[in-house]
């Protein structure tokens, strides 16, 4: 599923850019889509990337609440920007997107942490998303 892997990486990059710029994530997504259509050197933004970013935007407050609640001794503001956005993307896909197996989501997010963040980040990302995975049934009941 190289296409899904690429889609996740692009979604992470969009979330990261929005966070860094203090911009609305949907505006950044729209910029990426526009640039990909107007510049043949830019790769297209896939449907799955759009689904991930738009889904995250729909649940941003709850996702940040969950990360803040379960990230022991870390506030969102103190977290590395890369880790925070990998966790945001992973939390959305894990809790709200049923078509992807939980183990795949965890593995993909750990791989993003290995590629883009510090040596300690993969374990941090895996631990926090693993906790959310275990709580997923009760978190979904809260949403209902």
C-alpha cells in the first residue's frame, strides 16, 4: 500500500505546515491542491490525503484533548511539532477511520516518527497511540 503510505506522509506534511504557520489546516490543504494542479512538478494530492486532513479538521478539538490527556508529562505546546502532528494524524485515523487496521496505523505513524523526528519519538508515538488504541471502544462510546 505505497499509495496510502504516501498519502499519510502528505497529510502529515500538511498538518505540520499548518501548525508551523499557525494557519487553518483546510486552507493549507487547499493551497497544496491548487499548487499540485498548477505545477506539474508538484505531485497530486490524493483523495486519501484529503480524507485524512479533512477528517482531522472535523475532530481537531477532541484529538488535541485526547493527546493532552494521555501524553504523560507532556503538554501539546511542549511536544516537538513533528511528534504532535504525527500523533494528531494517527489519533484521527486510529479512532475515526475503520478501514485501516489499528496495527497498520501504529506502524505507519512510528515510521513517520523514525523518518522525521528524534530517536526517542518512535517509542513516544507508539506508546501514546497504543494507549488510544486500547481505549478506542470507550472513546467511540463517548462520541455517540
